[in-house]
C-alpha cells in the first residue's frame, strides 16, 4: 500500500502531497522535512529506494521534480517505480511536456493550482492502491472532467450575465 505521495522540487519545495495514511499536520511537516533532506542529498547514481522508519520510500527524478511514494516494507519497489512513471506519462500527455510550472501556475486549465495533478493522481490511485493502469481510460476521464468544468463555467457566466442585466 502507498502511504503517501510527495512531489518535491530540487530546491526542496513541496509541489504536491497526497496522504493515504493518517498523519497529523505536525507529523506531515516532519515527514516532508526528513524526506526532502534525505532524498535531495542522495547522489544520482544511488538506487531509488530508501528505507525509512520501517517503510520504503521509492522516488524518481523527472526534470526538476522528485516523485516520491512511501510504501510498506514488503511491497514491490519496481511496481511503485512503474506507477510513478505511469503518473508522469499521463501528466505529460495531459499538459503536453509537463514541467514544474504546469503544476504550480496552470490557471488556463483550472483556477486552482495542482487541481489537475490531484485529479490525475486520484484517477490512478485510490486509498493507496492502483486503480487504473490504462492511460486511455485516465485520459478519457480527465477529458470528461474538463468538459464538466467548462460547462459549469459557462453556466455560471450566463447566470452572472442574467443577474447583471436584471440589476440594470
């Protein structure tokens, strides 16, 4: 089971977190600080698995982001590396050559930062377990979500126009 997912920049800034196990806010802050220090200081030629607090942390660097997943000690690390790669491929397909800035400042797709990245992650994982391995299915579901958001924006805009005309 995946306990949590972290996306950390090379500078140690947290870009996305998803917690599947209960942690208090204080524990979360401590976990992020510990793992950031541990992963960012590792050499590029070292393996992508780290034993930490009785768990394994599997990470992989793509461009300027580290994608990290904490798993149980007896889980398969290679499967988790594949899940990370699957997540990155879907993000890349969605954003078109995804970069760190897409995850932070992508307001042209949605007014909330990271919304799409969380939505993609929620389509892939549920409760820390792999839900969907088909990139086509995830892309189809994300496109449906985007069309719902656009329809809601259009409806809100038309309601705003009606209210504005009525108050004149």
